[in-house]
């Protein structure tokens, strides 16, 4: 995403992100905020080393040299402002715990680690560091095998769990052991990098954890986030003359618009109902990654906007000599939406004699567990790949070694941390941004906000008031 932002001239866009949680942990009534110190330390030291950039150049060989120069000069501590509720305070759902302000791509790079640090501090602070290696070894391998067996042959499994893992080290352990799968059950935590690279792979097929890819040679997979789509509000957000190296008569944007006009009646949707900011986001992503374009469809409406916008971009991209890979679904009825996507792929492929479109990959995420996989099978889904996070890296099906009661109790608590924290883009260049979703609970509050805790005359806390920073503070 950072490269797509840079490629389309959005590296200086000023963004505001909120970090908050949707549900109280452990089925309780409140939470205690912790982990801020680690976030401050990370922000003050966030830079790209020469080896980091060298590795990224290996896995992204077609990226412009100017982007690597941009990363090499990046110092987040100089360009990002952080505001936060003090550690130790009682906090509640939807209240922003941390607000980050700064360049859009820089904050997007910070997002996953911030989530990981806060999730860990608030979810598993009591864990003994001495017992963590025992749990991460056997439990991750067992959990990985269960997901692989349930998913079946021919289905790609991707580890998407860093945001929900037990801290950065726990995230690396999850990525490492999920990739190895069931082949190293006899190994302990002394497994070396070289052993990992030479092992026969029978686990997950890739990870979204870039550091795990660098350290252990695991294939890195991922796509853009909802915030990337939200950051574009119209077709004017990117230079309309921007084109790819091979140039047909029309610009990339014009081609996509012409294809959208052609396919809309075929798909039985109204062209004017598609979100043009989303279309431009897909164009920007395809422009940055023409060989590996895979778009997230559910920021607004999968059927009425995301799907036709993606198909229009894919057809335009094809005229430049490139082929998109597929789509990702992250909310809603995954089985139904995957079937509708596949039907549309086949329909448009037949209509325009493009059989390659029938083989588009459909990736599904959104809190997937074993029961979800079984249910999707029964509903005859059309999903090729699953991104699995929380239920994998926290091993919720088998949270601990049963012979140790204390560990089992701690991890039973962790079982309730699903969808605990999230970050949302709420403002770009002074304009509020709002994420819509197939799931009502994922809709965010737009705009840069302040939080005030109001007290009664006798000193009792009454409520937390969230309001825009531009509004007059309560008296």
C-alpha cells in the first residue's frame, strides 16, 4: 500500500487514524488501557535499515528506485504526532485510545505493529515468558494442522494473525510454525532459520508478516486495506493522465470508465451507484502493482460497487498487457458473495472472450475458524484462499497444554479477544472518511475527534463524550 500511495502522489496526504476496540474483552464491562509505552518506543525508532530495503527489493523487484530512496529517508518520529489516553485508565468500546496524525503511507506502515503492541499488553499481560515457548511450539503446529485438514486440498491458507498475536515475538512464532505445519512436531523452540528454510512444507502457504518473510524465507502475501480505499474520494484524487508503460489510445482511467459502462448492464447494476473513489483506489493499486493486483471489495458494497469496479480495472489492465489476480472478501455472507463473484467472472469472461477471468482468485478473511470453513463447504463456496488470523495465532480451538492448569486459565481468557482492537482512517487532508461495511459493527465514526470524561459533582465518572475536535469542549 505504501508504494501505491507513493506511486500515485499521496505520500504527503495528511491523515488521522484512531485506534480503538469494538467489544469489551472477556465479556466484561470495561477494559484497562496498557501498552502505550511500547508504542511510543516503536514510533521513536521506526526506520528502514539497509537490509530491510534490500529484502524488500528482492520481493518487489518492479518497484521504482525513488520509492526505496523515500523509505531510506523515512523517520516516523519527525512526521507523526501521537495523542493517547494515559495508560492505566478505564476505557470503553469505540472510544479512541490512540490518535495518529501524519503522512498517510507512514501511519499505514505503523498500523499493524501498534495493534499488535496494544493487543498484547491488554490481552496477555499475566503470561509467564518462561512458558510461552512451550505453548507456541506444539499448539501452533496442532492448530495449523486442524485448519489444513478442515480446509481441504487445493485451498490456499494464508496466516493473517499478526494484529491479534501475543506480542511481536508471538506474531513471529505464529508465522513460523504455521508455515511449517505438521512436519516438525518433534522439534522444540530450538528450530533454526536454516532448518525452517530446508523443511518440507505442509502447513500454511504464506504470511502477511513481512518480518517473518525476511527472517524465515516464508512467502509474503497481502493486499490493500479498507483505509486505502477510503483515502480516495473521487476520480480526481490521482493524476488522470497517469498511465502504465504500455499505452493504448485511452488513459488507464478512461479505459476503466469505458469498461464500467459496458459491463454495468451485463451485471444488472447501475453505473452511477458504483463508488468512484473506490474505482480510483483500485486503479491506483493496479497502477502500482499491475502484475499482482488483488482488490478488497467490501469497503462499500461488494455487488453494487466493489465487484464491477474491480472487473472494469481488470479489463483495462488487460489492455496494457497485465492480468489481475483476484479479489478479497472481508465481511458479509462469504459463501454467497464468493458465488456471486464467480458468476460475474464467468459471465464477463464469456461476454468478452476472456477465459482467463474465470480463474480469478477469491480470498476470504473475517474472523474465520474451523466451524466457518465447514459451514462454507456445506454452502458450496467459491473461495480459493483463506486469510486466517485470530483463531489461528491465539490457538482458540486448543488454547494451551492441558497438563498445566495455570496456562490453560490464561489462554481461556485470551479466547475472548476476537476483534478486540482495530484502527480506522477517519480523516485525509481535513476531509472526514467513513468506512461502510456489510457488517454494521464495522462502520466507524468519521472525523478527527476528542474524548472527554464527564464527572458528577461528587466526583463519579458519568460518561465518555466523543466529539469532533472542531466542536466546543464541554464546560
